[in-house]
């Protein structure tokens, strides 16, 4: 006889498409989550058949075959912001207007355009974006001025982002 597979509560909620794991932890801390009618602690495990609810709303387990997942390829135009924050004007979620909860995999800056993927599958987002998975990122950039040798040399030495220059290239 096989042992039922336990799953961390935040992962269970995230896989359902309700919210991210971090948001799920916040919901647990705010006592808005119940398992079989009882308030759980952070890190609690869920068993198949458990009744998980957020604010009284039933959270359904993700099908094993992931047939409920949504994957969207979107050619983001200039002016759209890659955020799920609804109060941000011109956010990507409002631009796509999909009925299910989706989120972008990565981001493109507001003044950039190009292909970006959105999904309801939190697991794939984590696999793609986690730094330890070391996925290379490649960009095609169009410039509006002639490139000089000095500019190329400076860019090749790295561009500071949040006061940090990645030297792994």
C-alpha cells in the first residue's frame, strides 16, 4: 500500500493558481486559511482529500497531468509594465485580460517590447527564474545612435543593476 503524498500548504495553494507561495504564507499568518476546518501553522502539510479553504473559498488540488495550467506567449508592446499589481496603470495582466490568474515569467522593462511568457503554473516559473538553475538570458537590442568602441568596451564590462555588476559572463 502506498503512502499518501504530503505537500506543503503554501505549495498546494500556489499550484491551485490562487496565489504565490509567499502570498499563501501571508494568508496562513493572517488566519485566512483552514484545513479541514482548522487554522494551520506555517509549514503545515496537506494530504490528498484534505479540505483547504481561503476565506471560506475551497482550493482545489492541481490535476496531476496539469491540464488546468495556462501558458501564454505574448508580444509585449512598449508601454506595458510587467507586473501583477492591479493598481499599476498599463500592467500586463490587465493588457492580456485573461480570466484565470496568470503571471509573467520574468519581465521586460516598460520601454521594451518583445516576447514574454505568462502562466498559471508556479512550478515552471520557479524552475525558469531561480538563479541556481543558471539559465542564460539573451537580448536583441536596437540602438538609435552609432556604436563606438568605447561604448562597447564599457557595456562589455557590465551594467550596474541595483548597484551590482554581474561578473559571471
